[in-house]
C-alpha cells in the first residue's frame, strides 16, 4: 500500500509546534504569536492522525471484532513501536540522574509509567492508553458511522462535565486520553468513510464555533465553567476549530515535501529528543543557553538541535525496533 505522504508532512510540520511550544516564551508572546490557533492544536491533530492510521491498519488486517483487535500479534507490534524508542530515551534519563540527582527504584518505575522527565511527558501514557482504547472507538465507528461519531462527541463532552463535577485534579486529567475521544473517533471516521460524508455546512460550522470559542477563551476575561482551566484551550469546544481543517488536509491535501516527510517519519523520535533536551536545559541552564539572549535565536537553535538528533535517533532506532519485532514474531531479521 502506497504511503500517505500527506500524513508525514502534517506530522513533520507539527514537530515544529512541539519544539517551539516548549521554548521559554512568556504568556504575552504566546498570545501575540497566536499559539492557541496552531501550536496548541498539535495534540488534537496527532490524536486524529493516530486514529486515522490505526483504523487504516485495522481495515487492512480485516479487524471486525475486539478479539481480533486484541490479538497478541496486533498488540505486541503496536506496543513495541512506542516502547522501544521510549525505553532507550528513558534509560538515558535514568543514567543522567545517576550523576545529577539519583532516584530510587520506586520513583524510577513510576516515572517510566508517567512518561519520564521533561515537557510533554503525558504523551507517552496517552499512546499506551490509546493502543487499548482505540479498538472500541474503531468498532463503534465501523458499525454506527456518523451516529458513532456523534456518540463520541457527546461522550467527550460528558467526560468533561463529569471531571468537573467530581473535581478531577489537573494531574489526573492531564494523563488520561479520554479527553481526546472525539478526535480519535474523527480520525477513524475519515479512514472508514470520507470527509465528504459530512456536509460542508457542518464542517464550516465546527470550524467557526471552535475559532470563536478560542478567541473568547484566550483574548477575553471569560473563564470556562465546564472545561479544565489549565487545558481550556485544548478541550473539546476550542479544538473543534482544527478538526475539519486537519480532516480535509489528511484526505484531500495530497501534500508532498521530502524534508517534512522525513520529519514526519521521525516525529516520535524528535518528540522524545526534545523532551530530554528541554529537561537537560532546564536542569543545567534554567531553560536558556546563557550566551543566547534572543528568544527567536534560542528557538531556532532548539529546533536545529532537536531535529538533527531526532533524525539521527530515528535512523539508528528504526532498524533496532524492526529486529526486535521480527524476533518477537519469530521472523528472521
């Protein structure tokens, strides 16, 4: 099956968002540069892409039941593709802590489950949860179509209402993937059906609604009643802005750009690299290179370092992971 280069291009583009987001911008700069409309749409976009790619893989494998989705071969392949590169980076973090700030065995174990150290650690638990959660979403969309998508939207809203009603703390909310149920479902829907099956009027309405909600949240004094305050910009309503845009690009964009495609293929490795890079910077230099005073130059240097090391990491890690998968599956390397 021909690789969807559009997906790689989008993933490569949002890697700029990841590295840029974790630089030391102040809040005024983030608003002036319109971060809520592009940088903070990164994880919702990646959740849609993950739903889309997983649904495509299930379709190719003719998965039509939970028993098929949870077959050991299916789970092992998906888990190892994330676990191997993540474990390599985590071990590097643990080794660094031996010299800088030794950690106990229990803390190391808990931090492994929580995604390690550095910015964006919650994405690791997200993806491990995603592997076990997405089969339910996929089968619902496969069987119910647009009705299933609407149920996922309503379920995501219900989750937000319940977390508020029961006073879920921000740490718990941060690490649970359920807040992106609708985005995962939308990716599955695109893979199984088509964005054309959703009327242009509805897609336009979603985009306008999310855009207006973001403007109100970020550029007025309004505080959300239901959504978690810390993550208010990436909750269900404001991210409705990016859903039709990402959906259209994924299906109709026909994008091709070799440098971005390479970044897209190495996107998980780049994410892991920036995580350990920023954690090291915060530990050693309080987040800044002491000899660089411009945030713009600082950000450019961060991008160059994270991309270069991330791509090198991808080139080294990919054949290693492939060998491990072959061994696990009893195939010759």
